[in-house]
C-alpha cells in the first residue's frame, strides 16, 4: 500500500505553512515579508479597504477593522446576506425562470428548492453561485412553489424567500365580526 501523500486542503483563513522562500518575496498575508516597509504590495484588494483579498474576512465589502464578533472567519459586515425580493421572471410551458435581489457581495451561493403547490416538502434543485437567476424545467404546468436560500461565505443559510408560479388562488376569509 505504501505511504499516502498528505492531502492538502486549501482554506482561505488557514495560516500558511512555513516554507523556505527566496529573499524579497512578498506574500499576501498581512505582513511585510520582504522588509521594504510596505505590507502586501502587489496583492489584489477588491474592496480597497487595505486588507488584501487573501486575508480579508469580507473580500468584496469594505471593512478595514475586520470586526468578527463570533470568530467564524466572516466579518460582521457580511455575515448575514439577505434576499430582499424573489419573483418569476419568465414562464413558458414547463420552463420557469426565477430572479431575485438582495445582498450582492460576499455571498456564498443560493440554494434552489421546488415543491408542487399541493404537495408537502421541498425538493432540492441546485446551488447557484455566479448568478441571481435560475431556470427550471418543472415536471408539468401545475403551480409550483420555489424557495431560494442565500448562504454566507461559510455556506450557512442566512435568509430565504418563496414564490409561486401562476395565479395562486388566495383564500379570502370572511372578516370575523366582533
Ligand atoms: Ca505580505
Ligand atoms: Ca480588502
Ligand atoms: Ca473587506
Ligand atoms: Ca463572523
């Protein structure tokens, strides 16, 4: 069997392993590795908050203080992404396109679920990471309820929204007279 090489799992907030580097090598680690008085020069900093992407706990949201009350590696300012609105963008026979709006930075992804209006329990469809729309081929043209969950950078669900296709019959209950 022999000795298996150790698996390397890259993780953004893990301390880099100590390796021997040629002198004058600047790493993206918050330190002045090459001792030239500048920290992380040349490293990408998407949100321009002077914390480089490699060690920024909200890489797309400016948070120079890096406040992280619960210590989970995600900054307070981007800890709880939300979905403000979810709607059916287009519907054609069995093809349904959803669209949504909400937090648009530092989002870990969106999980899409579906259930038929008269059935219980959602079915998982997909996880979207690079769009705020999703097109589904529903099994038939009955009314379906869709649920979209937004995940933070650690993959934890922080908000959800639901929408139904077609004209949902509303129940108009008679006002209860006092
Ligand atoms: Ca550095
Ligand atoms: Ca930054
Ligand atoms: Ca940031
Ligand atoms: Ca946090």
